[in-house]
C-alpha cells in the first residue's frame, strides 16, 4: 500500500487512479498523518431474475385465519411495531 502526500496526490491523480484501478490501495496523508484511502470500486454483480424460484415453499398455514388474527393482535398491541417517540 503506497502512501502519498496531498500535493503529490493532486499533481499525479491520474497516475494514482491507474494504480488503484490495477488493484493497489493508496493512502493520502497530510503532514505524514493518513487522512484518506483510494481503493478500487468493484462493479456490483448483476442479479439473475428467478434465481430463487422453487427454493422456498411457504408452510401450509401461511394464509390461515388463525395466523392472520395472531399477527393482527400483535400489530395492534404494538408488539411488532412499538410506538416511536420520533414523530415527524
């Protein structure tokens, strides 16, 4: 990991970015004290639609009236979402 001062970073930013793009990390220091790090940003992997199809099967009672009633009671009593003091 290379360390450069602020003046050198401003003067040679394009060169530093090439080094970072190649996988190196560069620390920028002010008066010898590290203040920032240049690191490569990797692209996010593309999501594949339908990847989880057939991987999860809901239980037989997922839509039962008893379960729905239990959730409604919890919701209304504040058990699921307790009241917040931060009202905007």
